[in-house]
C-alpha cells in the first residue's frame, strides 16, 4: 500500500535553497499513510478502535481537501506545494475507504487464521469436553477481536460454547514498552 509514499516532492525549490513549506494538512496525510500501512500489515484482527480516532482527527483535514477539490482549485494547490495531484486524490479516496480496507484485511486475516490456528481451535475445549467441535461460524467469532461483537443464533446453536471457547483460550498479551498484560 504505497499510495502516499511520494505524496510530497521536496525537489521543487524557488531561487533559494529552502524547500517548499509543506502545509500541516499534507503532513497529516503522510502520517495517516504511515499509520494505515502499519496497521494493514499487522497479522491480527483490526478492531474499529484501532483506527477510529485517527479518522476523527483527520475529519477536518478531509473536509479541507474536499473543499479545495470540489472548488476546482486542487491542481493549483498541489502545484503550489509540489504535491502529486493523483496521490492526493488517491489519499482522499483511501481515507474514505478506510473501513472497507480494514474489512478486507480482517476477512483475509480470519480465513488465514482459521487455517493457521486449526489445531488450536479443534482442541480449545478438549480439556472440558473432548466431543465438542466448533463449527466455522464459531471459529470466526473466536477469531474476531472487535471491540463489541453481537452473536445472534437460534437456541442450541452453540453461543455459550463459543463464549466459553473464547474465554478459555484467552492468551496473555504483553504490551510493547509497557510490560502490562491483558
């Protein structure tokens, strides 16, 4: 995902050796690129809370660029600051599609994790009852690490088993640099 990689060109200089001053809005887009690229390369389920705050923080930047774009002056803005117009347009589109990109990442993660964690998921409740086998939907619920997850199913479908499996398989995670365990 290198859609912002060269968003700002520092090549253009006026008759001095000073680089063109980059607007803070562009810097925020570059920070978003780094953040989103990092997030989408992680081998884990991405919860909404992992990216929602940055989307909120960027709402004014997003509005700023939409006004410039819709006013028809985005090409001049980009020229003035030596910014690649196509990359700004792609940045705006990507910002608008963050949820879609995260959803796609999560679907791919769950499919891969169902294969990688098959043995673990097959035996997660083995010590409680060796006859219990989780179905595909139960496995997906266990692998989904969303902030809030509503599971709806009919009577006897295995909701309680799923919750028991999710909590019996809870792993201790150490936060980097903090030593806190969750």
